[in-house]
């Protein structure tokens, strides 16, 4: 498919320009997700992104509430009495506090709640899967997401993928550096090796090269 080819060319270009080090089989591996505890743990608090759908309730003021409104591509929302409020980059709690601070000019002690109905997430929270896969994509990150979850979402490896030469790029936001890890996608998807499944973090990029002939 043309989209697949463009993503494959992107991965090849990254390797060629040196954005990836050791595009071969080197690099450290992440701990296996199979060692995670059985209970599901909460992740980082969700950050609202463009095109997310949210509902805003203002207690005892239904005329000021808004059901299922979409965050605009410019990252803002408009509701009664509050125009062009920035929403992107905030948690639901932060947004409801900001809306409350605006409404306090008009009503006494407003109580506001914000619910995120549909998630798209900000770019730095998405998981990107590029290269030799059936459906290269950017996926909204969710709590306890693993490489297996991401690969199922994109339809698995492409016909000519070299799964055990795949790489995961992870950016440390605090330190501002990037680390590259080796992935064993062929072992995971074709041989059912659960030890090859690893946990993902928001902003991870999975790059899958094609086999060398």
C-alpha cells in the first residue's frame, strides 16, 4: 500500500541520516512485560489533545454546560460565557479549574467538572509504529500498553519485515535525551515468546526495518 511504503521510506531515511544508531541487531533490551504485577496500575494523568471529545458540567447551571464538544485543531474550546479557552496540554482537572476561574465572574462559586469522552491525545503521548507493518499508525497511549498491544492495533508485521531487528526509540523528557532499545517482534508475534513483550511509555516510537536480501 502507498501509505505503508511511505512509512517504510521514513524508517529507512532515519537509519540513513544517523537518527538511529546501530539499525542492526544491537542495542539493549527492555525488561519483559511478563514480569509485571497482575493488577492493572494507573498511568500518568491523561493530557487533553486536539480533537478530543469532552463534556463539561456546571452544577445547577445546565445552560452553561456543554455535552460532547470537540477540542478544536487549534487546541481551544468555546462554551457559554467562556470563549476560546485553551484545552490542549491540560488535564481534565486543570481545565475544569480554568473554566471555574472564568465563570466566577458571572456566577457565585461555580462547580465545574470535565469528562473526556473520546481520546486522541497529544503528539508526545502517542505511540508511533512505522516501517514494515501492515498499517503504520500513531496510536493513543493507554495505561499498561505493551508492544503486543501496539502491534495488534497496526495489524502485525509486514510481509518482508525483519521483526527481530526492530527498534524502540524512547525520549527522556527530563534529561532531553533519546535511548534506543532492541525489540524481538518476530519472536513475540511468530513464536509466541512472551518474554519479548515489553511495556510502552507515552511518546515511544517503534521502527521496523525490512529484511536484507
